C-alpha cells in the first residue's frame, strides 16, 4: 500500500475519534442535574477554570508569536542562507502545533466541568451510572486529544512531506504543553495545599467544606492541572513519538528508495487510535462493579486489540516482524511500568500501609518513608525502559543501517498506541474528584459520598498508573528523539560537505560531551525546584488570604447560614501567581540548551540530552510515585486505618500529602515535557550548532 493510503486512513480514523467524542459529549450533557447548589458551585468551577485558561492562553499566544518569528528568521537555517518558503513552513507548523495543543486543553476543560456535575448527580442512582458519566466525560478528552495529534501529524506530512516541519509542529505542541502543565500544576497545588493546611490541619473541617475560601480554587485546579495540563502533556508525547519515528523512517526510506517505514508509522498509530475507540465504546461496569477493575480492564482490552490488529497489518502488508516486535515490547513495558506505579501507590498495597503506619510516629517519618519508597519505585520502571530500548534496538539492528534507532522509536509509538484510553482514564480522575466535592457541597448525603469516594479512590489509583505510563512513554520518546537529532545532524553534515562531523555516537570521555552531560543532568532538578518554589510562594499568599477571610468575615468559621467566603479572591491569587511563575522555568531549560549548543556544538548537545534524559526520568518517576504514595496513605488513614480522621497519624499524613502535591502534580509530570522540549530544540537547531559553536 502507498503512503498516501495510510495518511488518508489516519485522517479518517481521526474523524471517527472526533465523532465518538461528539456522541459522548452529547450523552454526558443530556444527563440531568436537579440540585441547584451543585449547579451553582459547578458553575463557579467552570467559570474559574475558563478564566484561568483564557489568561494563560493570552500569555502563551504572545510567547508563541515571538518564537514563531525567531523560527522564521533562524530555522532550519538563517533566512539569509535559506529559502523563505522553508522557514515560513517551519514557523507555520510550529504555530499549528501550539494551536492544536491549546484546543485539546480547551476541549478537556469544557467537558470536565460539565461531567463533574453530571457524575455527582448520577451518584444518587448508584455507582454504575456515576462511573459511566465520569468515564465518558474523560473519554471525550481522550478521543479529542489523540484524534487531534494523529490528524495534525498526518496533515503536516501530507501537505509538506517534510520531517523537519514535523519537528516544528511537535515543538509547538511541546512548548505549549510545557507551560500549560507547569502553569496548571502551580495553580492546582497552590489551591490544594492551601485548602488542606487551613481546612484539614488547622480547623479540622472536611476536605470540600464550602466554608473554606480555597475550596473552589482547589476544584478549578483539578481541571486546569490534571485535565488541560495532562491532556497537553500526552498530546505532546504522542506527537513527539510519531515525529521522531517519521524522521528516522524517512531517512531509512530515502536510502532504500521507498516509503514503507513511514507508512508503517501511520499504520500503527492509526490502529492504536482505532483500538482506543473500540475500548472506550465498549467500556462497562456492573451495578456493584469495581471502578478500578473496570478502568484497568478497558486498558487491557485496548492493549490486546492493538496487538492483534498490528500483527494482522504486519502480515497483510508484509512488514518486518522485528519492527512489530519492537512496538509490542514498548506496549508491554508501558503496562508493566503502570503496574509498578500501582504497587507503590495503591492503598491496597504494602508501601501505602507502611507509610500510614509510620505516620503514627509523626510527619518526619511520613516524609522519610515516602521518599524511600519513591526512590525504590524508580528501579523497576527505569529497568523496564532500558529493557524496552535495548530489546527494540537488538531486534531491529540486523535489518540494516538506521533500523536499530527506528526500532526504539517504534517501541515508543507502541507504548503510546493506547494513549486514547490512557487519557480517558486520566481525565476520569479529576472529574470524579470534583464530583466528590460537589456531592459534599450539595449535601447529597452519606450514600452518595460513599459512591463518589469509591470512584475517587479508583481515579487516584489509575491516575498514578497513567502518570507512570506517561513518564515511561516520554523516556522512550526522547531516546528516539536523540536518534532523530543524530539523523538531522548527519543529514546537514552530508549536505554541507562536513563529513568529518558525522555522528555515530557520543564518547563520554570526550570533555565536550561530558560538559554537556553535567549541565543536562542538572536541568530537571533546577526546573523542578523553580516550579515547586513557585507553588511554595503562591501557597503562602493564598494561606494568608484564607486566614484573613476567616478572621474578617463574621460567622464564616462557624458556618452561619447566608455567610459565604470570597472564592473568587483565592482563584485570582492562584491564577496570578501561576502565570507569573510558569514562564521562567521553561525559558531556563530552552536557553541553557541553546547556550550548550553554541559552546560545545553537536557533541556537547549529545551529552546534554543524554544527561537530561537520565536525570529527568529518575526525578519524574521518584516525584510522581512519592506524591501518589503520600496522597493514598492519607486517604487510607481517612478510611479508618491507623487512627482515622483527626488522629495524629492523619495530621502527619496530611503534611506528607502537602509535600507530595507539587511532587506528583507540578514538577514530576512537567519533567516529561521539559525533556521533550529540549530534545526538539536540539533537533531543530542541529544545523546551527553544527556550523556555529565555540568548541564544536
């Protein structure tokens, strides 16, 4: 089959995903909401989320505009040395990447802020109806994000046939995702920490008590951080994995005189989306079913469908089985990484129980035990990523030059093949979390709260799995992007006649490579510190505001009828602080990448990317799993274990959860995007670094 056939098939399947998203959106929207209090509070959450997103996108639009001009002037080579058309194509591809990513986030907010109300109301009729409302709301996000990513990559490749333009599209998606995830993460954890410290710890009031001035901001944060932010993050990972695979595929195809490998990338990616469509459409739960089991079963069904359909396509189109094996290996390792994250964060497993037990001795022991288990959790995941990369490399190496790195890229495509289902599960989490808060604020009763707590617990467990999966996928993606960087450098070196600059690998004993590696290792740590300091400063401002309101608004603390806090003020503090803090961390990573390139050239960048990948994966896994562990230890104690609510163990666990919040929802998942962004910057500027550096 021709490449055009697979491009058209990918576009058709993308529109199928949009069609399913539209049907699910309509289904969720038709569900009734009769409780006026839920409608009022849900409206506040929706308004706050849209206000934050609008302000964030205005700032990011200015950033995208400035970067687009710089790309037009300098990339892929300075405009005075190159065709204006090529630079313009790159700039437009970048803008479209950012635009597609922004639309994906906006769609997520629109459905999540409706589905939370519908889920809370549906919980009155039992767990099945409430689960379907939450899951189908999340699935709208899943289908829209993956449909957009496949459509965007297909259209860019169909129109331009240029893999460098694809990297530009991917950079647009990544740069917007970096700031969306960072900004949303700072906002959500500012509100969450402030609400917990002032409500649970100081006053001993419930988590979603309407007396708490930060409670609406907390629920807004779930949407802007865990829905819009995570959606942009996985949109970016999916686009980056396809772009890296296509760069390598086209390089191989040119030497062979065909387009077989590029067609295979689109074939597998389209089948992955089709498998997710089938998995989402067939997801069900019984009247007394287990939500966690239902979510995991849907993931496993989607995985099996992908494996069977890609094997069939490999047989029908006479593709190489080694490449199918690499793709299948990536997918299997992704599931294993998810299971590992589940073990260290699930409140039914030993690590959570042990941290809860340690909390009886005070918050210091909560922190120490959580950090220890977080570090332990990194080994199986990192070994899994290593096995996947090594296995894919060795499987495809005998096929010929370039196939070894292409195998790693296809393992990344395989791991992200079911990303539609992964995003559906991930978006389900904040929807049911909000539903739990709405049920409490709407006084729907203990039976409804029991249902929403069960749904929320499943959401927390699955969210930990999806974060582990996302980090693993990012790991393979950036290894593939390292291969794409080498391919871009070698192509430029050949065209410029600089055959002595062709790269076959990076020698760590070379001081230029080692210099780049040391700087690269430090970037994720500095990036994380800047984001968490942003949360720290912003949360202190919000805590002061909450104290002021409790002090000055008469009757608020006592819960007198007709007295309500100024919710908007807390939303305003969270928004202003998050938008102020989100740009510096991202710019730091990008600027240092460029500086290293101009100092040490492509060899230094090779070391820089290697150090950045290894350090970033370690920190991302550690922080995400530690944060999830502390969160579920707190919830485990709140269920009645180790003294229950109000006990000393509970207070210690709340402190642990407060520390873990920016770990798991701000810094940890943002590192995924950071390492992708610097890898793309390196690939896009490879020609400049090759010809303009001090020591290169």
